[in-house]
C-alpha cells in the first residue's frame, strides 16, 4: 500500500478530511506528521532563510518529520480557489520551495489548483493526481466526489456545532469532543488556521482562554455568507484568499457582541500586516469591542503571551465592571 504523507501544517487545518478521503478512496495509506514540537520548528527553521514566515518554517519541519515514514508527500500549490482571489505567494511555490530546501524529501505530489483557469483544468489536475494511484478514471472520480462530500461534512461540523478544526477532525475520527457551553462569555480569535490551531507556536492560546472561563470562537465557525458580508462592509471586493479568516471574521466578530477579539498574526507575513491593520482600524472606529493583536514568531516567549493575555482579560473584566456600575 502506498503511504502518502501529509504535513500537519498550513492547509492541513482546512482540507485534511478531504485529502484523507481522496487518498484512502484510491487505496493509499495516509500518514500525518505528529503535532509541532520545538524540534520540528528548529529543523524547519534550519532549512530556510531567516525572514521566511513562521508557518512556512513549521511546514518544512513537518516535511522533515515525514521523510523516512512515507513513499510520497502531498504538498499542493494552491493558487486560487475563488475567481480572481489569490493565495499568498508562499503557497504558490510551496512544492518547489520544499523540494529545493529538503532534497532528501520523498517525491512530492504537487497538484496545481487555480480556479481561474476553468473547471476543465481543475478536473485534469485532480485526475493527474489520482493517476499516481489508479489508471481507472471512474475510480478517481468516485474518490474525488467522496472527498468533496467529506469536505462539506467537515465544514458543517465547524459551522453547525461550533467545533474548531482539530476538534472537528477528532470528531470525524470517532473521538469524543466536549462542546463548550453557549452561556459563557465569548472571545473571538481571528487569523490563519495554521496559527490558531498549532499549540506550539501560539502557546496553547485556545486552552488558556478556555481555562480562564471563556468560550472561544474562530473564523471556521462562521458561514460563507457572514464572512462575505463582513468583507464587503470593510474592504469591498476581496483580493486575498485569507481575507475571509482575517478581515471577514474580524469584521463580523467586532460587531457580534463578543467580549473581545484577538487578532493573531505571523511575524514576516505580508498579507497579515495589511489585513489585520484593517481589522484594528475597524475596532478603533467602532470602539465597542476590546481588540488585541498578537504577533507570533519562533522566538515568541510563552511568558510574553501569557502576560499579554492576562492584561487583555483584565481589561475585559474592567470594562464589564464599568458597564455594570453604569447600569446600577
Ligand atoms: S499568508 Fe502570511 S503567514 Fe501565511 S504563508 Fe503567506 S506569508 Fe506566511
């Protein structure tokens, strides 16, 4: 059985159930790299130039963790998944960059996705990927349709049940997930999934907020309609794919009555520096919801994150007390 490696980084959090169903549908075994550790980050960082963004360094570390465990590694080049809305350049060249910096890497399955080139090219790309496992076009089509179905179910779990991607993945795998009480005050986290759900690089942000008694809301829990409406309100027409999870979710949560919004950005990320700035300006303009921007990099110390988080939660509590005094 062919072993396909999937790095637990970057697009993993958005597409893993779909990819897994596709490869398993074609008879392959899927192997996911273990959660990020300091060693993963250190090994990835050692392969790229210093100013590469943190998530790409983490991705290289995960590829290195898979090199001797699988026959090939799946690293798609995702250019565009919506008409005239583009991904960050790092995603466009990810398979080539990985090959260049990790020469010992097993063969890379590097499907090229660009919806602007039309559906025919998309189907050809999927078929080309499936041909690594089967020569039967009907079998590839069946696996692709099942994968699409898995993706829809995954998204529904997150939107309808308010699960984060790791919890939705755990739920799909049959593990028990404890739903958080809707009565608790909510704090929204906005940013890329590979920052929000990688517990090593964000120093267990979600866990810390839940321990402090808050319900955590994230971009994946919003519907496409909610995200689009918020983006249109803030920027008009989107240009970056990731405007949804930053501008869309930020804009939405700032007006949704949550106790606070935390914007998580990666140091060295070009798109983030523009998009999170828009969210921050909107927070200042509205002046209703406390907002904090948290920049993560490989040298970000846990103590620094904890201190900022405590200060932010104190601010939320003070605001709440002040409002209660006014009501009395
Ligand atoms: S969007 Fe930013 S953080 Fe994500 S891969 Fe691109 S540069 Fe890195």
